[in-house]
C-alpha cells in the first residue's frame, strides 16, 4: 500500500470510528487488527535488528505501535494504535498521538516499539492516564543503523524505543511530546 493510500485509509478509519458504535464485536475486530499488525511489525524489527529480540527477553513489557501516521503543514500531528505485551500476553491497547507547530511539511508513516526495562517504568506507563515520553519517562531511542552488534548492557534508560519502517517524506521522528493513552478495547 502506498503512503498516500495509507493517509486516505487512516482518515477514513478515523471518520468511521467517530461515527460508529463501540460494540464488543467492533472492539474484538480492532484488537485482532492491532495484534496482527503488531506481529508483522515485530517480525520486521527483529529481522532488521536482531539485538531487539535479545533486549526484549529482559524487558518487563513491550509496546508495539505498528503503523503511526504523521503529517504536517506548519501544524502537524501523528497518531497510531498499538498493543502492550507483558510476559508475551496482550495486556492492554494504547494510542500514541502528538501535535506540533512550526516549520514542517510532508507526511510519513513508521513503526515504533517501546521496551520497558524496569518494573517501575512499566508500572508508570500502565498507571498513567496519558504517559508522555520524555516527561513521564526517560526514553533512549536506538538508531535503526544499530544492528546485531548493539551492546544492550550499556543501556541506562528505563525505556528503549526502536523506530523503523519509515515511509514518506517528512523530516525526522521524535518521541518528545508523544502521549500514550490507554484505549477501551
């Protein structure tokens, strides 16, 4: 699917979601959609960066956001849904979103994985009504160029983020100001 098609699809889904009911079958379908996309994103990440699999073995929880859409023309924003997995089980579903103002133009989609390396970091994320990267928790972003030789023993931050699968044209991806809110799924 081309990037422009993803933007149109995301807009259509947003409108449909705003107009539709939240029946249990709708919620079940949404969970299945997120889980399937998260599985595919996870496979892509570990194929691209095998050290991610090793780091995940020690993580207390892993949040996978398979398709975040970002766009802007002076005013910008991003949004995407994901799943928090604890002990390999789907524990909860979240939305990540942010807004920005400034010199920007373009659109982009990408995937993001957050690994919570301490019980405290995971508990803070789960207990928050709107966890904000850089405010509620220090996050180390792993460069996608870091491959299997990544030394995971030197990571001091309680949360590690992997950004990958970028498509589209927009300068950079930042977690600063990104807000993670639990979904009622």
